[in-house]
C-alpha cells in the first residue's frame, strides 16, 4: 500500500502547471481580441429611426454592415468609404459569396434619404438582393395620434 502512495506522489511532483497556465492566458487573449472585432461593425454611434413593426433577426447570416452617419458618409468596418468604393466592396463581397451576402444598412435618422437610396442602389448593382434597413423597435402607435 505504501508503494502505491509513493508512486502517485512522484507522478504529481513531476506534473508542472506552467504549460497549462500559458494555454489559459493564450485563450484569454484570443477571446478578448475576438470580442473586440465583433463589436467593430456596430461602434459608429448612429441614432436609428423608429419602426413599430421592427423584428429581431432570428438567425445570424453572413452580414456586411454599412453605417451611414448624419452627414451621409459611408463606413464599413470602421473605414470611411466613398460611394464608388462602397460599390466595389459590395461587388467583391457578392463575388466571394454569391446569393448568400446580407447587407445591413444602419443609417442615422438625421441623415438625408439620398445616401440611403444610393446604398440600396449599390447593393442592387452588386446583385445583392438581401439588404435590410436597421431600425429601433418602438411601442404601438397611440390611439389618438393623427396621421398625416
């Protein structure tokens, strides 16, 4: 019985924790960096317009986010693009993944309509049919509200 206990203690003495700690720290660094990239598409502070019928996405398709600020400037992946650069980027995205590219257009509610229409037109030029406008969900319209 004492021989068995000695063999177990020797095995535990030879086990070092340093490689295990290194792996844990590497995983921690990986997940911290990966979570930063996931937030990058939604970091442009835009005020989304309201829509009473807005629905959350049920599944996560491969999405390309186009952010439009209040001045009508286009941002993709945090990078400022001109309209012709946006068209080229959309065409490349469609070429890499035909018929499976989804574009989410996040336009500030204070921007003019023309940049939004131009972004939709750029999607159509690139053969992308799955594009969506991001909005915020509001409550139901009030009963006494007058509609124009």
